[in-house]
């Protein structure tokens, strides 16, 4: 049951990120509501309201047909324009910032709900329009249902105004960076909060029984609770080899077990690994670092050359790296103080190297950005850290940055100012040539 719940939740998380999810759900709700209103009309709700509150009922068949036809045509035009705006937003974000941002923009629930509101109102009006049947010289008129359709269209008009405002805000790089930062920070805070100091350590897994993946995809989620239950039942320990968020190929090593697992148990274990064809920051904070790094690189590419955006992104990157310094490099999951699972994670040294290696390639020639990066690294040196070795990695990146800058920047005055800044920060430059 736990495994079924886990897989259902993972499936829902993936499908919820699709742009068509909420529009489809709301469209069905609009159609069902139309049938519900038709049912109420068959019970005589319009006739009752015509006697008690005639202002709430449209009592002319030709007027109702004209109004509903105009509303449907207008809403179709609005929805076409809105979908065009979404496509323009995605195209601009992809070309100006990074294609990796698209899943986050597509999964924006506000846009999906607004588009779904349009669709549900259109379908509602269509079904109500078809329910108007001529009987002799008169119409069998669902007068109150027509009024509901008019009010729904008014709601769509206000939703369209909000849509224009929201989409103009979504494309601003400051809001994109803030969204990435908030999601990555939330995931990091959760992981750090769950880390507790324990006495029992996880044994070395060299020589353990190794098992391989039976499918390919990004390792998105792992049901740790179920795996601990299996480990406890089989009296074994498991070492999960791939880093969460990495693309795992079919046949690659995926886990090690202290005791040999039979085919049935192995299939049960592998059933708790969830693979996907896309990455989500909510499941993998490393993607937040990748996205911000790519924004910096894209901003400093020759075709765009936008140092202001790069500087803003470095500010957010600084905060995330400072938070990452408080996290362990090794993740061991225990129950009742007994370590059952060890999960490989990307260590801080590798993380900051991958980030700085990409940024140095495009920013080393710009003295302003080189100074900004020095300020970032110096700030990190003065932050609390779980492991003092993290600061050794930061010092290595400082030296690499200054070495690249000296080779790329031709102006001697710029080099002198950069080295002066480093000396004022009391950075270790002893091995810098």
C-alpha cells in the first residue's frame, strides 16, 4: 500500500507539471456543471426564479442564443491570444535565459488555472447553447443557466486582466531567479532539518552485492520508508549509488546490498525508485544551482552580453551556496539509530567546481564579474559550515578564478585592482603566479 501511494504521488507530481493538466480538469468540471444546470432547469428552477426574481432570468430565446454565441466567439479569441502569450513567454525564456527554465514556467499553476477557467466557461456556454430547444414559436429556455454563463464570462475577463499582469511579471529575470531560489532553498532547508548527528556510522560497501537498473531516466524520487522496511525485514543494508537527479542508464549499477537479494525482493526494491524524463527543483535542489549557473553563462554569452543579469544571479547563487555549506556530503538514513540506507550525494567540492568552472569560462574576461565572484567566495569563507574542508575547496576556486582572470584580462590596471581586492579580503594567494 505504501509503494502504491508513493508511486501515485510521484505520478501526480509529474503530470501536475504539464501545462494541460489544470485546463483539462477544469474543462471537465465546466462540462459537468453545464449538465448539472440543465438538470436543475428540468426541475423548473428558471420558472421559479421568473416568478420570484425575474431579473435573474433571461426570458427571450433569441436574446439568449445571441448572447451565448457572442460569448463563445469572444472567449475562443481570448484563449487563442492567451495561449500565444504563453508560447511567446516560453520562447523568450528559452532564448534569453536557459531552456532548462521551461518546465518551471510551464508548471506555473496560475497560468494553468486561468487557461482552464477559459476552457470550462466555453464548454459550459456551448452545452447550455445546445440545450435551448425551439418548441413551436417559443424556446425551451434555461434562463438562469444563461445568466450563469454570462457571469462566468465576466470572471474570464477579469482572469484575462490578471493573466496579462502575471505573465508580464513571470518573464522578468528577477522573478525567475527568485522562484528558483525559493524552491531550491526550501528543498535544502528540508534536507538540513532532517540531518541529525548519530553515533552509528554506515559501513563501507566495497564487496557488497551489486544490482543494476532495469530502466533509464532521471532518478527523481526514492521511497526511503519502503526501502527501510525491506532492509529491516531482510536484515540487510542498502547503498544507493546514483546521485539523485542524475540520468541513470539501463544496466548501470543502481544499488548495493550487504546481503544477497532474491529476484522477488530485488524487484520490490527497484519498484521504489521513481524515474522521470525531466527534472524538478522540488525533488532535486542541485537543479536550482544548474539553472542559476546557466542563466549567468547565458547572460555573458557573446550574443546577449548582460552583466547586470549575471550579477543578480550571482547574488542568489551566493545565498544558496552558503546554505549548502551547512549540509553533509553523505546522506545516511536511520531508523531507531540503526543505519539502513546510504544515499550518494554530490559533494560540496564537486558542486562548487562545476559551478565555477562554467562561470569562469564566460566571465573571466569581465573584471566587474570577476570582482563579484571574489566577493561571493570571500563571503562563503566567512560563513558557518558543517565541514571545514569546504573552505579548502573555496580557496581553490579563488586561485583558479584569479589565474584565469590574469590570462584573460589584458588591462594591467584591471588586474591590479582585482589583486588589490583579493589582498584587502586577506585571501590566500601564496600559490598564485
